[in-house]
C-alpha cells in the first residue's frame, strides 16, 4: 500500500527507536539518547504533517501508536538495563521489565477501549515517559544516587504511564498566557543549555519533564478538570464492562493514543 509522508516520518520514529535498542545491545548506550531525540523529532513532525495535509487516518494512527510503544515504551527499558548492567543487572532488568509491561498495557488499553477524552492525556504520554527515562540515565542525579534513585523514579514513571492522572496535551486548545510563556521559556531554556551549558543538558531536560509530568494539569481550567472527571468515570465503566464481556476482549474502537 502507498505510504504518505506522515507515515514515512512515523517509520523514522520507529527506526530511531530500533537504533537505540541496537546501540544499547552493542555496548554504545552513551549514543542511544540521541537516537531518542531524533525519534521525538520524527514523532512531532508526523503529527504536524498530518494536520497540515489533512491526511490523518486510522492506519497512520495505529502506526504512530505502535511506533511510540517501541520507541518510548520498549527501547528505554534497554537503556535502563544498560545503565545498571555493570553494577546492578537484576535491578536494571526488573526496572526495564516494569517499563515494558506498563507501555504494553497502555498500548492495548488504548487500542481496545475508546477514550472520549481529548483535552488531556490519560496518564503520562509515552514520549514524555520515555524521554524522562532517557534524561534520568544521563543526569547527575543517576550518577549520584544509582539504583536507590532509579527504583522510585523509574517505577513512578511506569505507574504514570498506566495511571488515570491527567497530563496536559496540545490538541485543539488555546493556552492561557502564562502557559504559553512557560512553553517558550522551556524551549529557550533548552536551547540555551544545549548551546552554552551542554554538560547540564540532560539534567535540565529531566527537570522540565518531571515538572510537566507532575504539574501540567494545573494548566487545565476548573471546568476542564470537572469534565475530565466525568468523562473518566464513564470511560472506566466502559473498560470494566468490556473486560467482563466476551472473554475480556472489549470493544475494538478508536483509542486515545500516546
């Protein structure tokens, strides 16, 4: 079947995630984080191209969902294991397994059960979760705390992926002025750190990603939070009923993604 430009960009995301896995297996895990950065550029670009060309379809949505699962759900597990391989391999293996399990559950949950919630993500989006793991393994915090910091942080990220905690998304919203200012400050800060304080790039990235994961819901209006709670209650009932019916197969309808 013919692939559109947005699909080719999505495949770039997928192949970048595969490259990160190969680098970790090949003993070059120090290069893997840059493969994740390239993957994120592809991930952002495919959505932008789809919106500009009006070319969004179910095939592209499912391809994007699968690419995010591999790149930001599975590949970070290899990076976590590689980071602990020489000192605490069993901890690295257990934490990697937690990330894979969490991403797989989210992948199937979103594929099977329709989520009528568009104003925010249900749980932490996998690109943000994956990049949080990448930034952590390259940060001073990891080198200072080792596995004793890894255990709570990686498990918290895995939990956030399958949680129902709201995190802000960009879909069809006009951000409040302070939110727009925060986003621009974040972009300019990352550029400045990359250009002038490159040794602290991953530490700054980790700070920004953890802040987003924990506090982005504050940008939601009170009415949006109330609407989210109501929609979430209805969605949970759909999931419960779907798991109980037809041997737990549920309703194969469009999903939220990410």
